[in-house]
């Protein structure tokens, strides 16, 4: 590993848009422990072959040593309100039935009939048994064989031998994870620092208010990597620079050899350092408040006192408005908790966001066996109100390759931001394959793109370990 000079670790800032440590020092509340934590891993500088993003051979290595050997987020528990509720989880050509098999239990069963291979589950379904649509073979919710029409004609079929094969399964923070590798360590090892950084309110005590499942023309790594960094804000999302501190973003990676978790914290309600000393702190506060108000039509906004800390005023407005909406006491929560984009990543595909600044969650998966395509799932989660019934979880809207996220109006301003990212993705994928030199390599920034470098370190480690064990 290398040591990055401290000035590179800080990003750059201006008087109206200070660095994150300065913002933390002036926070009106004590910082949560997660915000005080620093990463323990600094990746080496390296280049990545363009071919890694479109090579069918490399995609096969990933499928064998990453997707078949890693704990991966597949759903939330709220997606299965009734026993027997189930959905298919597809990653590449692999497919599993994620099913609520009991009051507090889940299974991840092979999504293929043991008779002649028919897919057993497409999308969401329910019921007391899993029935093949081709010949009617049935399995119980725990994967045991239940019924075969004309059973007399299959004397060699023994019930114990015809259980649906299953993957390892575990839960954390309201999320369901699977690992196809039965020799894998427990989920707790793969979660790394997440349980220490997230309390129950940040994950389990939430529900999906809106979400989508989007097919994207781009390799799963390439598309995912745009979300590792705020560096692209100046060119791709310039409309948010008045209130988004992209240049002040803090990046951390935690890697203990068994797990890799990384994080970025982008401060809100302050201007980007790219705007210089002429940027307005007052406008940053007002634009941030306008953006935070968009999902809640009719919400009352406060007037920003130009002689006081605008960021602190927006944070207090958030405490009062969200507290009133959900019946939750936010009085002890830091300004950063209420405002900032604090985004975590757990290898290989899980992106939970922390706090109320931007309460999103992502998952990325390869689409079939085409290395030029992937699927991204996005959820906007809200706190479960302290009083009244639990809100119903929204179903994810399926969005095809060429349909914009703007087709889901409930996503609000985030639809525009995602559409900007998805406009880039196919251009990147085409560009990766149109170089004159087939051995061309991608270059990454040492700090702002450090999470990407660490991500590829983990991919290489997984492949090397898998090949060495054969």
C-alpha cells in the first residue's frame, strides 16, 4: 500500500464551502460514532484493463469466483409480508427463489425444476407450495418435495434426493443476503463494519417508499463505479453544485481480509469548491432546503437567516419536519446525520445509505451472461412512523433499457440525477471497446477514486483465492 499525502486526503474547499472536518467541528450536535470512524485500507495506485469491463472470459471468472462465492443482498424482509411470498433473484444465469418459509425464516432455493429444468418462479408469487408450470411437480416452502403427478411412473425418485438445492441465507438490518457457497464464512464476517456503524433505525426500522429495477447498457462494474465517487458531479450533475460539497467529500475503505466496506460522505447545504469564493452559503442552504422539501408537497419551509449558519438552520428544519411526520425524536442527531449524503458499499453489490440526508439503497447485478448489460435496483426508504400501522412497502417498478427514470415521478429530483448517470453508462461501455489499442487501461485518481481501486483489489483477491483452491 502507499501513503497518500495529507493534502490529497482533504479534497479542496473554499470559505463558503469548508472541508468536512471543519463542518464536523462546527456541528450543533455530538457526532455519531460512525462519523468519527476512519478507514483502515489505502489501495495502491494501479490501472485497470478496459477489457475487464467487456470480456466474456473475465465475466465467467467473476461469476465463478465472485458471485458464486460472496454474500450478496437480494431483497428486504418487508418484500415478503406473508408466509409463502417469494420472488426470483437472478444474477447472470444463476437464479434463486427467495421465499418466506416461516414466520421468521427465509430460504434461497434453486429456481429450476428437478424434473426437466423449468424455471419455477418468475418475479413475485405466493402460496403454500412451489409448483412447476410445466408438469405440476410441487415442493413445500422449505424445499422438500411435496407432490409428483403420476408418481407411480418415477420409481427412482426419492424425496430426500429431490429437495430443491439451496444457498446459504442470512439477514441483517431488514435485508436478506444469500451466498451460493456452502463453505463460506458467516454473513457477519462479510458485513464488516456495517453493524457497528448502523443502528436499527438506519436500516431495519424503515420501509421502501418508492423504488425501481432498471436495466442498464453497461457492465455491472462500470455502472456501479459511477456511484463510488463524487468526482463526476462537476460534469454530470452540475445543477446540484450550489448546495453539494462534492470537492469536500471524504472517502474511507475498511478491509480486514474477509470483508470490504467503503464509504463516502458528501456534505450538503454548502457549495461545491469548484464554484470558488464567490459561491453563496445562503443560496446553498436555500437550495438544499428546496431539494429536501420536494418529496413532501405542501411542507412548510423556514426562512434562512443570512447572519447565522445556514447549514445548521437547514438541519434543524429537517429535525422538526421529519420528527413531526414520523413521530421520531431527532433532537440528538447531528447536522450531518440529517443532511449529508453518507453512502456505504459492501462488496460486491450492496449500497446502504446512512442517515436521513439521502436514505437510498442500491443493488447491482449482471444481466444474464452479457457483460455489456446490468441491472440496478434502487429504493428510497423512509422511517416507520412511531404511531399507526406500518406503511405498505412499495413494489419496485421495472424499467427497461431505454425508458428514463423520470417515468417514475415519485423519484423526484433523483430521477434526473439517475438519468444523467444512465446517459453516461452506454457511452462509457461503447468507448471501452472502441480504442485503437486493445490493451488500453483505465486511470484512477488516488483519493477521489480510491474506492474503485479497492473494489478491484477485492475482485482480484476473490479470483486468485478461487483459482488457488482448485
